[in-house]
């Protein structure tokens, strides 16, 4: 059995279909995606290992998922802080940021020093729509993630990796291997190059959609919103 | 220590504040509320006790919470069916119903016979905005809930109970005592008359809001979205 994956174009089409034909709102999907991420972080790095979590958010939906995850992490007893240098203009992102501000979660400006002073990092910078070059101010962030000795959990893709091809052949990001990866809805082709702990999240994919997009929904347990899988996609 | 509760007016003001100052959308809150309910049902009635769950939904937000709960229950492996005789006109409710239709969750018309053929019932008919009389077609439904030997989990209030005063002194609903109650955000005054298992859900109330509305947020465990409490509001 080999793991079925969802390429960048198919992942975009799936998202679009969930929000049109399937009648989900982005609010709903992002809430459930962020919740999945927070549960994966809890498994990889329970609060007993340290309460400080730095969440690096990019300007798009990956960053939005990170904002939601940070809120849930706060409620689990973590002390999250947020690096969000390019705030998305979408009003949903602004509301998600406001929800964190109301919890007095700090937004930090200096990623490098914040990364030195945390226990865990969530990489919610780029997701399945990333391609091409890492734009400013993120090259220094990827560099820091790559060098960091702190555990990192990436959302949908290790940021800077090509969705289909995996890590860049050389230079920035080529030696970035996060501790854990949370694939949302379905793993992307890059997982073939990933050697850390792999979770699948987003427990809202209907059997109809999984069949149409030709991937398997792994077997979640109980009320879990996330499931750890092996290289073939089977539940661990 | 006595349990602090939130009266009907305060609960309405809190909801309003969450969606204005606190920048939550109804989509988000309803998703998290429904998720809480589904987790409480899982504890009261795990799938090993029977997979069939009948969710009775009223025309307002309580019914919307029930629709979300039913979707999550489907993903936990239950076989939900929905009784939703007065569909709310809000487009969110319509989308939540569509999400269930896509999972081929049946919408039933005859509550009485559906209630005889299920393992568990979720009462998501009336919530904290209920007052006065039970309108058609719900009197027969309350009657059936009251007489049923199936376990019932009520959302925010046993339907037909007065939010402040509890069960009606006589007649319809006066002997309705659900197996479990899920109080969303905070318990309502009616809990003083409730003798079943009591859960609090809705893990999105900030310390600031709890302080302003003068209630305690119980201590949730791990990543749980629901917590079972005793009569004083302490975690069991």
C-alpha cells in the first residue's frame, strides 16, 4: 500500500469545492484545521515539555490556521507568542488576530530572538499554494528554522519546500527537516521526502470528496481531530 | 463554593459580545459549540453502546449547534439522523444541513417513530432564548422526550424548561429530566433543578469575558472541548 497524496492543484480545487458545493465557510474550515494543528502540537510537545510555543504565521490561509492553533494552545495551558510580519488583509485573519490579542497573546517582531526563547515552534508560514521563491521577510525565518535546535511542527508543508518536489536541492530550506508535519485533509507529494512524525488532520472530508479526489481518509480514533500515520498513510 | 450561572439576558449579551467586540463569527462559535456537544455525547454514550443517534433540532441557534454536533458524531462513527421540522432561514443553518446531506445523514419527519428506533437522543430544540410556550410541532416532541426510555442529552437547556426557573410546575415538560446536559459557555440558572450528568462546553471564553460576566470557566483537561462538573461547578 502506498500513500496517496494530493498535488498543489488538486488541493486548491478541493478547498474550493469544500467552500462552494460542500457549503463550508472558510471560518469553519480554518477553525477545524487550526484545532487539528493544536492537537498535533499537544502530542508532539505536551505542556509538560515546556509551555512556550512560538507560532510563525505567513500572510495566507496557512498563517490563518496558525492563528487558530495558537488560540487553542492558549486554552490548553500553553503560552503562545505569534510572529506575523505580513498580516493578511482578509477580515477573517484580522478577527483571528483580535481573538488572540484579547487573550493577551504577544505578537513578536524579532523572530530570531523569539525562537531562541521558546520551547516549540509552529511553522504556519507557507502552505500548499506556495511555489517559487521565499519572499522577504521570510528567508531569515526559514534560515533560523533550519538551524534551530527547537522542535518544529509544520503545517501542511515545511515552509520553503516545493509541494510536489519536496526540499530545495540546495540553499535556503534544503536542510530544513521539521520534527513533525500536520497534513491538512490529505498529505501532499512532498511527504515522500519527510522523515519526521507525520499527522493528518482536518476531520471534515466526506467519503464522497475523498473518493472524488482519490485519497484515503485515515482512521481517526475517538473524538480526535488528528491522527498520526506511517509512511504508507496507515494509522500508527 | 456555589455554582455561578448566567441568566437568559446575560447569556444573550455574552453571545452578542463574542460576535462583536470579541470578533468571533457565528460559524466559528457554532462549530466549537457543536464539537463540545459531540464530545459530551461520546462520553455519555460511546459508540459501543449503540451507533444510532437522533438529533432533534429547533429553528434557532440551539438547532444549529445540534446540526454541527451531528456532523462530528458521523465522523466519530455514529449513525446520526436529524429531526428538523422548522428549518431556520439563516443561510448558515442551510449550509450546516447541506453538510449533513452530503454525508447522507437522513432527515426524518416522524419524531415519535424515530425516537423508538434510536440508541440516544440529542435535544437541541430550545436554548437560552426560550421562554413562554412550546410552539407546534414541538409539544408532541417534548412529550415523547419526557416519556422516552432512551438516554437524552440536552443542549444548554432541557427543552421546555424555563431558563431561570427550571422545569414547568405542571403539564408538558414538568417531568422531563434528560440524562445529560451540556451547558455552553456557562451553566444557566435552571441547572439547580437538574439532576443528571452535567457538562460544560465551549472552550473559547476568555478570562476577560468570564470576569466581566462573573462566572467561572471550569478546568478542562488536555485538548478536551468539554468538561464534566459537579453541582458546585468543579471538574469531576
